[in-house]
C-alpha cells in the first residue's frame, strides 16, 4: 500500500496512479476498467493510492481535490492528470496520447 513514507520507492518509471476513495461509486466503477487498460500496456504500470487519512499530505502535494483522479507519473513526477469518471474509450485515447507525448519529449522529438 502506498503511503507518505514509501511513495518515492513505489513510483519509479512510468506509472498510472489511480487515486480513489473507498466509498466512491465512480472509483469502484473505474478501477476494473483502468486495470484492464494498464494490463494491456507494457510501458506503464498501474498503482493504486487510497485517498484517506494516511495519504493527506500526498493528496495536498499532488493537488488531488476529488476522486477518482488519475495521475500519470514518470519517476514520481506528475506529467498529466484526469479527474472524475471517464468512459473506457476516452480514457484509453487519453492514456495513449499522454504517454506517447511523454516518450517523445524524453527522446527529444
């Protein structure tokens, strides 16, 4: 479980960070969709972070104001974010575009 003490070690490489709340219906609906999308990728891994009393400082630092929020991170640096429930098709297009943009930027293109 990600917390304020171990998040730097857990967020290495390209990560799709799903921030959710345990009583959030949209979060529960989004979780399996996001899991399936990330399992089909080889370039980014899914990391779940529960927004609760143990992660308050992370939520503030990451400027997460509502759940669900999806953060795209590269070695812990946020390079894209999406808040609220998104349909699978839109989410897949967004993930593809943002991750490809990041790769192109890192490769100097």
